[in-house]
C-alpha cells in the first residue's frame, strides 16, 4: 500500500483492461442466445432423442435369431400389419406355436410360459412410439410397397431392437413428398435384404405410376 | 488483465463445448431409458390405443379379449365345407370349395411362405429352418413335419389338409386363429401345386419351354 494520502491514490480507477468488458458484453449478448439455440437445436433434435432407443424387453427376444437366422417372415408374428393400422405385437400363443416344443424349458422363456398359463400379457415395451396425435397406418404403407426396412432398419440383424430413424414429421414428409426411392414391389415388403435390380428411382417411378401412389401431404392425412 | 480471468475464460470456453460433446456421444449410442420429451405437445393423451395399458383391469389390457362365443366382424359363419373342410356327412371334402385360379395360388404361395415354410420348407419337404434348428437342438420333443411329397400326404383330400391347418396335428399348432379360412384354402391350393411340382415329369412342361430345361 502506498503511504501517501493523496486524493488520487485513494480513488478507485478501473484498470485499463476493463475497457474490454464492453465488447465482451456484446459478444455475450449475441453469442449467449446463439449458443443456447444451438444447444437446444442439437440436443433436442429427434436425431439425438429418438434414434438409438433400445429398451430392455421383459423377454430377451432376438429378432436377429428369429427374423434373421431362422428367416421368419415379419408377418408370421406381426400378422395384422397388412390389414390394420397397427402392427400388433403377437399374442403369447404365437410364441408358443414353436416354443411349446422347441426350448420348452428355457429359462429365458419362463415369462412366456407363465403368460401362456395365466393369460396375463407379456409387458413388451414399445420401441417405435409415435405421438398420440399421429395416425400412422401400417397397412396403407405395407400394401403400397414401402418395405419394413425403410422405417425400422435391419431388424433381422438386431439382438435388441432399436430405433434407427427419427420418425419425426420432417422425416415422414421427406418420403411423402418423394416416395419413389423407397417403393418396392409389394411382394418384397418384408424382405430386409431386398435390392432393386435397377435404379431405385426409376423402379419407384414405374411402381408409382402403375399403382397410382400419390401420398398426400395435407395435415389431415396424419393428424385428425 | 489478471491471470485468473484469463484462466476462467479459457475454462468457460472449454466447458461450453462439453454439452455438445455429451450430445454427440448420446447421438451415436443406444439408450434403454425412456426418451426425453422436452416438448410434450399432447404426444401422450388420455386415450387408449391398440395394445395399450389400462390399469382398471387385472390383466391391464385396454383391448378386452373377446367374450367367449363372440363373433368377430367378417367371420364366416358357416359350418360347411368352406369353414370346416368337411362335407355334411363329416367326411373331408376332396374338391376345393373355392375357385382355384392363379390369384388364389399366388396368395397361397405368399401365405405359405409366411406361416408354413419356417417348418415345412419352401418346397414342402419338411426341411424348414425352424424344423432344422429344432432337430439340431436334439431336445427329444420335436417331431419333424412330414414331407408333402410322400404318398401319405399326397393321398389326403384337400379338406384334410385344410383341417390340419385349422386344428394342428402332432407338433403343429392350430393356425385357425392366425389364418382366415379363405387364406387357408389358398395355402391348400399352393400345397397341391407344390406336390405337383415336386413330382412333375417332362410332359408337364409346356412344349415350347422344354428346350430351356437342362
């Protein structure tokens, strides 16, 4: 501390570097909202929140084994998919079609046997869950030749099913505006590894004309 | 500028990137937890959707199982050949109660490949992948399906095959609840087609296509 008691030395003087505070404040006022917006946009995006959701199921059912290795058609279990809006999770009876005889004493299947004996449903966890204000219709898509794999990914390779697409509105609209690259002949809808023998866009264009596929982008197509 | 302010600013700048790093990691990873829904927008409504839960009932099914004796809309109410595969005298019918045409066969092929081929194989030889795996497990509970191409199955009237699909036999569960009668008949027609194809001779091939055979 200086020992002389002059007026000047007692007065507080902002140090020279404090002049930087004014531009710094401007940077903060512009950069702060930008930062928060970017954070919300990136963190709140369906790509962050929805893709990769892979809940633990009550029974460790492997699609990779059943749909992949054993080659079961999707419709063996999800039999309502062609005729109903909802691709139903099968009743326990469907599991027991085989598991009454195959792996009939497996520890992993204890819950299935219990459900079959008591009639209580197996509490499967829904993976692809659209908001309740969306009225998606499976049969409308499957029968027009939109393959399962387009929305659900390679389920036949998944030990545990996870969501691979955002299922967001923008994603739906992408295809509703231009469905041609995602169309296939309806007999191949469940075939996960199907590849068109030609340019997918050209094939899609042809299928679209043949079957008169003109997906609507009106609000009430999906929201009622 | 004091050193500590410089340090604080550097730390702040680095820390401000951390949320992005965490989000980037979350993007690539799988998560088994319930998803965050920052903006609900009535995404979850107080209504019951197919296969949703209703705690009011002991089994928590919002969709109530049909009362015994209830008849589903579109159910064929018929105890004749079409619905049972049996004639009035209880014998299996030998003639199809539906018109057999190309459309029926194609439908039958599609349904057969979905519901039957896992065990019976794509040609009906009894070598489906599920059957093969069940055999390989050697649990002693599996009876492999009969081939369709032996005399035993070839000699069966169509009503018998229809009845087997409906009610099952040995290992085979009843598929009556999974496959509607018209689809069952389509499958029977396709099984007949498979049987013919597996015991075909060169005379069954149209003359103009025989040259293409090796």
